[in-house]
C-alpha cells in the first residue's frame, strides 16, 4: 500500500482514535490555512500527540509520537474571523514514516502508512470473555460516575463493530490519561490493546471506589 501524504495537526495530550469523532476548534493562522487546504482537497487530516517538552519549540516542529490517527473532515464551520469549528471522523491509525520539508506551507505534512488491526489470535479463547469484561467495567464506571446512559453505551459497543473499534471507543470516551490513551492507540495487536484498556478501566474503578470510601468516612465522622 503506498504511503499517504497527509497534513498533520500536532496537539498536546490529544489522541485521535479510528471510528470516533473528534471536535476541533482551529484558531492559529497556520492551522486555519491547513483546514482551508484540506477542505479544498480530499478533506483528510491526521492528528498526532506531541511528545513531552514540546513547549520549547511549539512554533517550530516539536517531535511527535510515531503513531497518529487520521480521518476525514465531515463538518467544518468557518467563523467570521477565520477560525474553524471542525468535526473529524476517525478512519485509521497511521505510522509516521517521515515529514515533508517545510516548503511554502506553514503547517506540517507527513508521509504515513495505514495500520490495520492485528488479531485477536484464533487461539485466544478467552478474548470474548475479556472483551465482555471491558464492557462491564465501562458500564460500572459510568454508573459510579452517575453517567449511565444506555444510548451512549449502545453507541460505543454497537453490534457489528469490530473488537478493536469497541476498545478504541470505550478508551476514547472514558480514559483521561493522555499517555495511556497513546499507548492504546499504538497497540495494533487487539489482544494487547484489550489488556491495556482493562488495566486503565480497572485503575479508574479503583480510584472511584477509593473516593467513595473517603466520602463515606467523612460522612460517618460528621
């Protein structure tokens, strides 16, 4: 498969997963031009997370994590002052192979290859049960946070979605830690991705349970 040549939007602590929709507010002049050019072309755009220390060279070309998300702009609202509100529909993981020279463009363009999910292995007989465990952990977390909405859960785990997509959607929706999200994005192997997701949701459930325990103790003391 030939490499993609695609504009990339580098952002701190933002991870863009396939089969999710990412809202973006674009206000810097270089990225406003990027969106304008994307809309005039194939509407494809990648979003990559900046590595730690990006603040030292933000106006330049600070290093990115090697795996990014790519998708199509499905909605773009141009504002009177030139800013954009954009909805980006995730289509693929991509591995950054290299970066194009700056040339006349103010924004960054990379060469990248699409990454397909790998696995789960046919021999991983426990995979379906572990995937159900993730769905259950997700539902428990929403209930604990007072955010249990059956329609939301249904959209995340819709029938017909691939296991990899279910994992991506759940992690995108509830895992706040950017580094954990990036590790999940980089896990092309679906079994490895599931392990990471289960660990992340387990930690979140533990934190919520600990917080509830502290609140009960404070209530008893009062």
